């Protein structure tokens, strides 16, 4: 019954239906025009703690009081650190990874993704760089079991995306070196970064035209039906009824 009523209104108000369909086609054309192709690349950077530093941190964690503080602290004579304060405990490498991510993002806040697999181009970005400590807890729960930084870039050209990938890897290494220089960490005790893949490449990402076209077509059809309905109501005016409540011709 509802379908028959809709078709009846469309037949009566065919001009409004044509206008709605024309606007729908125009909207779909705009979606096709605005859909851009981008180049995206990503890599992960893992903080690696030297075995000697890890073993020392494990031994220090079993001590208490002043003995623990003196064994895990820095050399008070002004020389280099006998250990690595950035990796003294199990949580410290993760905090260091978070600091590196903040530096990579130039201090700009980053919206936490609902999934580690979320991409910049999937969020509609066409030129951006983002670094995040890998959070496996989702959007609402923080769970960071390892000091891993996920970096991704998206650019309108392959050359720019490839340049961004190389620049971000160099920036992370430089930031880690600067942090450990400030803490006067000995070269033998320094953390390092391993990258996976070691030589990331940017890949072309085609726009989701099918999904966008389907959404615009559905919105256009709904708008057309709404337009036809209200035009039909306006043109026909209020319907008169007899004393029994039955509709009669105006």
C-alpha cells in the first residue's frame, strides 16, 4: 500500500520527481569528481633495550630503599649514566616511545583510533603524518604492552609520501639520540630503534567510489521521495471529508 501511494504521488508530481533525480545525478557526479587518489605508507618502530640494561633493571627492581635509588640513578659526579634512566623499568621504554611519538607529531594532539588498523586515508586525510604508540585496547581502553610506535603518512603523490617515510624514520632516530644525550646515557647502554619494514614504500590507495556513490544515490532517492510527497500535499491541499469521514473530491 505504501509503495502504491508513493508511485501514485510520483505520477502526479512527475516534474518534482525529475528535479529530485537530476539533483541526485548531480550529487553523484560531484562525489566522483571529489574522490581523489592518494599514496599511503606505514612502518612500526620498536624500542630495543640492551640486554645488560634490562638485566640491571631487573636486579634493581628487587632492591628497595636507598640502595635501589642509588643503583638505578645517574652518576652524581656529572659523568655519563651507569645505566639508562629511559629504560630502567618495564614501563619506562613505553613512556620513552610515547615521548618520541609526541615529538614526531610536533606536539599536536592525535585522536585515538578505534583500531590499530585505522588509516589516515580512511579518515579522509590527503596530506598528513601521524605517529602513535600502539594501543591494543581500542578507543576507550588504554593497553600498551610494548614500546612500539606506528607511523603512517599519506600524500597526493608517491614522491612526497616516500620522502615523508624516510624523514620520519630519521626524525625518530634523531629524537631518541637527543633524549639519551640529555640523560647522558653511555653508548653501550643506549636503546635503539628497529623498523618494520626496514624500507617502507608508499602504495597507491584508490578512493572508495562504490561506497560513496551508493550513499549519495540513497540520500538522493530519499530526498526525491520527500520532495514529491510535500509537493503533492501542497498542490492537492487539505482533503475534504463527508459526515462519515470519507474523502471526497475538493
